[in-house]
C-alpha cells in the first residue's frame, strides 16, 4: 500500500469534512488536549545556535567575623556552567491537489489539516516539556521530570512524595517561570514558537512506491524548543500520587485531602514567588478531585477566582492549570 494514502487525507476524509452545503465543516478535534503549561512558559532566546549555556551559582561566599586588628580572608562564590539543548520538532503535510481543490474549498481544506498538525505538535511539545530525556531519546530536549526524579539529588529537596508505588502514579507540578528561575529556550538567531511555511504546489516523487508522481500542496511545520532549570529551587514536584487511591470511593476523600497537604508542602519549598510567574500544573484526574474539593469546601485556600473575565482555579493565590500531558501511569520516584 502506498505510504501517502496512509499518512494523507483521502476522498472519504473529504466527504466527512463537508457540511450539507458542500463547505468544509468545522472539525471538532476529539483528540485535542488542554496543555496550559505551553501558554505559561517564559521563552528566551538561547546564547548558542543549538541551545543555551547557563551559569549557575553553586555556593555562596562565607563571610568572616572580625575583631579589632583581625584580618579577613577574601572569599568568592562558586559557579558551574550547564548547557541545555533544543529539540527540533518538525512535520510536513501533503495533500493531493485535486482532492484539496474539490468544490473550490482549497484554503478551507488545507486549514483543517493545519489545525490537526498544530494540535499534534502542541501535544508532543507538552509531553516533551514534562517527560523529555536526552539520555534516552537524544533527538528531544530534557524536560522537567528528568530533572526532578531522584530523591537523593540536590533537587530532591523539592520532590514531595505522595506515597504511591507501582506504575499507576501521577504528579502535580509547581513552577515559577522567569529568566532567572525556569524558562524555555529557542536557538540563537531563530524564531520563537511554532512556525508554518506554505510550500505551495509541489511535485511529490514516487508517491505510490512505484516511481509515480503527484501534484500536491505542501506545508512545513517547525518548532525548536528546549528548557532550562536555572535554579531548581523554583520548581517543585509532588510525585507518587496514587491514582488508584483517588479513584477508589473508600479512599478518595482522604486521598483528596492529602493533595491539599502535599500542595502546601510544595508551596513552602519555593524561596520567593516574586522571582517570576508561578503556576500549578495538574492533569484532568487531579483537577476533578480538586473541583470536588472546592464543592465540599475542604480548604479555604482552594478557590475559584475571576481572572481576565475567566473563572480560574487557584491554590494559595496561584493559578492551577490543567495539563493533559501529565500521565496517570508514572513509575514511583525514589
């Protein structure tokens, strides 16, 4: 079977997209996700063509108590340099020209394809921002989980464990975004964010695997992004949250109340919220439990607030954002 017919829209796909008037219908993306973390992340141009090199202070100078006529030895702070790389996420969309030109809806049909590709790239980028690990997948960038995944590491001080075991756990993240705390990066001299280039009409070679050609419309999508944790103290992970306990009616109430206590602990790990823009990140399972918690008034610091005309969940006056990229199948952090 030709590869193109698998990866590209077919006549049946077009038929499904037409409304009764023969126009391209608005498509409801059933696979669309809510990943607020991408909207919040501070993005800064890197100082390297492939990423960003950060100087991190690892130790403070030790002052000296001096008596009259006593001497003071000069001291200095200690620093280390950390290099974070960007990943290059790309995709091509190709659609048969004759197919796209049906009923004169070329632009609308291509727009429906653009929406699907943009959603797919958003989902992949959000997953990588959470779970990316250059050590196991060198093409990607290293996200948050790989940096907060060892209780014995220095950053382990900001990992609070919910006590879960096995592989049915999830996490809650608290991040303070800022140029001196935690932020996204894009390569030096490049554009920030997702870009789309309309390649127009092209001739696709070997379209059927037998040397045939086809006229098609092609779009190219590109998104270069990485992440830098300049100061790990400005991120906190509540790991090992037992999803089974949250979903079990006999333990759900206590497990939900435990979330509030864990979030208080995580909040106290942050040195100074004035250093950037703070937000909580949870998946839909945790959000459901917290919404029920508001309904049952389990905590005064878990509320609904109006922000820019929208109702926003808040905990300790920090917005709580749904991020569907966070899994319910995390292995226990130890």
